[in-house]
């Protein structure tokens, strides 16, 4: 039996909150109707998805597996709707996502010269939004910091840039010309949740705080809760008197790439990819970074 996407959306609402009443309110349906839909889905799948105990609602093993699989499936369905709508209405708009510090203008100018009738809509994104937004069609292409989960994506590397350590201004190493990993031994860390900003050789792999965004990370550093790392271009956007950036040449450089959904067929997106590759050297020169020749990844 084919899966009913509506039932899957109902299931996800319950599974994420583990509460039928709140899920019913969120979905704007009556709770008994929601319960019937979940029972119908369980019948379709031949498996119980939830169990109830005195503590509330709990996912079964089958329910946890379905929740894992439901996200990409619903995102794919949403992407199909968006792509069909764009194709049907002949949209002349390209949504480009970018991470903080990554220049978008060089590629955009080349692209707009080729397509003066197309509006380029740029949106800042966080690392954990990029793949989902590409796969569900909210953005067409995205500048990303590698590595990311490339499942379902087409990714090309563009250039690299150095990582710097971020210190509170009163730190013993603040103001140095450069530091080594050995200099940082024993320092508490504030790790960006983005894996691309976590150096391969970590001096303290199990210590410190986790932060989702650059702003949150820098707040922790300024408060003296730990040190952290950023790509050099980010230091231009986050200059503040209570933190200090110091080069740490030992660390592998940050890698910047461009991504789109592998299933996407869009001549406009392809042309933007070409423009990004053609201007990778210009973009890299903006920060004295190292471009990948012809879009190939360095070894």
C-alpha cells in the first residue's frame, strides 16, 4: 500500500512532540480524528508506532525508524511541488543561500550579466539549514562550508581559507602573531555545532560547550567560557572589542563549496554554478585564500 503523505505529516507532528493534544492543535484537527489517522497509518504499515505509559506517549522502535525516514520523504514531496510550480509559472528568480563571511557578489554579478531578467535572492543560512533547504526547494543553490552531509546533493569545492582561534581579549595569548595547538593545551572549548569549523586535530575533543551559530559562539568566548575557531572571512563580519583573533597555521584550512540538490534540473542553477567556479579565484583573492583550480578539490 502506498504511504499517505498526510498521515505521515500527522505522525511527525505527534512524534516530534510526543503529545496527541498539542499535535492536534498544531494541525488544526480534532484529537480523536488525529488518533484515527495514526491508527490507520499503523494498520497500513503493520506496526505499532507509539506506546502509552503513565509518563505519556513513547515512540516504538518502528516509530523511531519512521520518524528518521519521514523527514527526507516529506522534504522531497515539498520540493517536487515547488519545482513543478516554478516550471509551470516560468519563474525567473534564483534563491542563493550563503554562510557568514562567504562573498556572493562576484558570482552574482557574472550570473546577472548573463541573465539580466533573473532576480537573484540571497539568503543567509546556518550549517544545519543548508541541506534541508536545498532538498526541499526553499533555496536553489548554496555556498557551504565543508564538510556537510552530501546525501542527495551535488557539491563542488571552490576555495580554502585559514582558521583562526578566537580568544577573550584578556587571554594570555590574545594579540600574538600566531599560536600553536600546543599553546592551547588545557583550554576549555566552545565548539560550533558546524563540523566544518571543528579542526581535524582537536586539542580537547571531549571538552567545552556547543553553539549553533557564530554569534552564540562568540558570546561564550567573550564571557570567558572557552576559546573557539572561525574561518578568516568571518572575522571581518564579527569584529568586537571583547574578543581577539589569532592565526593558528597548524590547522587544516576551512573549505568553501557550492551545493544544489542532485535531482534538480535547472539551467539557471547550472549557470550560477559555472559563474561561481569562474569567479572562485576572485572570491578567494578577496581574503587571500586559495582557490581550487577548475573547481577540483585539493588533496
